[in-house]
C-alpha cells in the first residue's frame, strides 16, 4: 500500500477501476501519511478528515457497483486555501481573512466532488496569492522537496509540497503570474496554467480577476489532463495515447526568457532541447522584439487590479500583513486609471503580435523559472534579495499570463529546473498532447 503514495493519480484511478485498490483504504493510507509527516502543519492549513473518509466511502460503494463517475473517482486530492470549502476555514494565506468560513464549496471543488474526487484538505499558500516564492511568515512556509533551506515556490506552495512529499495524489492551485508553474518546477512536478476564463472562479478568493486561472499540480501530464476534466465536470480527458514530439515544430523563446539564467537552469534547458531534437522535434530560435513592451506593463496591470480589489480590506488592518506583500499591494496606488487603460490597450497590441509570431509552431519552449529556489532565511532578512528573487521567479511564467495563453511546466530531470511549454489560448487539449510527447522525450 505504501506504493500508493508515489503512484500517479491516473494509476490510482485505474487500480480502483480494476478492483485492485479500495478507495477507502487509499484515503486512509494518505491520511496516515499526513498524520505521520513532520512537515504536515507547514503544508496543510486543515486536513478535512471526516469529509475525506465520507467521500472515499461513497467512492468505494460506486466502485463496487460499477458506477464510477470519472477516471479519478476515489482519488485523494488537496486544495489550495483560496478555494471556498463549506464549513471549513478559507483564509487565502492571510490573517486579513482569519476566521473566514464559507457556507458552500467553490464551484470547481463542488464539481470535482460530484465527479468523485476525495478532498484531503486545504494547503498553505503565499499571502493572498501575491508572491511567486511561497514564503509566508504570517501563516506557514511549506518545504521545498529539493532543498530544505529554500522556499518551495508560490503562490501554490502547499499544493506543490502536498504532492511532492506524497501527501496527496494531486493538487488544485491557481496561477495569476506563475503560481502553479513555479512551485511545480521547483518541486519537479507537472503544472498546468489554463487560459483565463476557461475554468470557473466562482467561490475562489481573487487576486487579479483578469489574470487569475485555476490549474492542477500533478505527477504526470496525464494526471493534469484528468484533473482539468475533473474540475470542469467532464468524464473524458484529452487523448494522450501515443503522443510524440516526432515531426513537431517548437520555438525556443530567446527574448526575455533566457536572460540571466542560473547556470543550472541554462544547462537543464539546453539538455532538454537536445532530448527533444533526438526524439525528432524541430526547434527554431524565436525572438519577439515587442515582448519587453508587455513585460514592463506588469506593475500597472497586476498591482493596480490587486490593490483595487483589496484596498479597503488591507487598509483597515495593514499591520496584519507581511510587509513585503503589503508593499507590493500598495504599489498599485501609484498608477492612474488612465495608465491602467493605456496599459491594457498596449498589451492587446503585443498579444496580436505574439499570436502572429508563434502561429507556425506546435508550442513555444522556455525555462519555467530563470532561477533556483531562493534561500528562505535570507528572503526574510534581505529586502533587496526578496524583491529581486520574486520578480525573477515570476518573469518567465508571467509571459504566459500576459499573452493570455495556456502553458505547462514539466520536470527536465534536473532538480528544480522546469521546462515551460506554451500553447495557444483555449487550446489546453492540444497543449496537453504536445506536453505528453515532451514528457516522454524527457523521461
């Protein structure tokens, strides 16, 4: 049964379907692992034991009756603490929301539950989801699986840790500027950023509504595909059978994405591209000279909306916040409404140029994060190091959010070095199939 903690969610689902894995025993195994792990309090805000056991028992009954609702019916998952959960605290990593207890589930949690998923509990995160590092001195900072002295990436930090440390078969997180992909990369997982607007945000604590997206953190691309179907209420996932990169044409994004890479990241990226070429892919260098024009708009676009949504709550009790996060929110007050409107107009222009530049490729490739996980202690004592590390961590993933597309982060085989595979807007199915081919080539 211990192998269950390392199996993919898809494998667990197939085992349940074949009658080889009992959903109730599976959930009890995960709960026992959660109870025994020394870092559980740093990973989970709350373990929803009674709910998990009740859902597992229902999944057990369905499996015995041949009435399973989805390939992941009976598989235990964790949920980032910004998804509302009925009668369970949902505080989005902030004491500003301390004691907040919703009376119903977020729509995605409700939908996944209806499809048979088992909710293990809620996971820690960066405060109000506004950091790519995963550092949260107000609540808890989850561990990084590759470096006990480093941060795990954020803001879906506990989500990544729950999967990486074998305390959930998969996790649901959110991604506004990289919050699924960065912790996935730094913890050697697969992370899917969906297209803005594809997955419902109803009942999800917001950060920037124009950029917030929902996505899975998983062990495999197949798991990510099944988890996307799960939160959308679909019993069918994209067909990944026989996926390959042979004959595929990829762009290797050079503009912005490969500036100032950590040596380990640069080496991992080059090695990953070599493996793809060996597997039959054609890789073409790509420059998009207009991309920096979009990148410099980030402070206006993200902080203005974030502060606009949270200003009244923040200013009623600013002393409750981690000062670095507070300062980042307040920077949104520096811009006028005219600046914000002009920035969006400019971004739409660059998006059209991007769409034309990448139209002939099956996907665009880039390192997921240009740096390795920064040191936790130094982040708390060195302001400049914190600001620089946070901006660098988010730089490459933010390209995807600004361009309005979907994207995957895949492990390269080098610890904490991910390969970002960028697709087209609302083309998650095609991206997942390409990603499965990339995953096979990198294995």
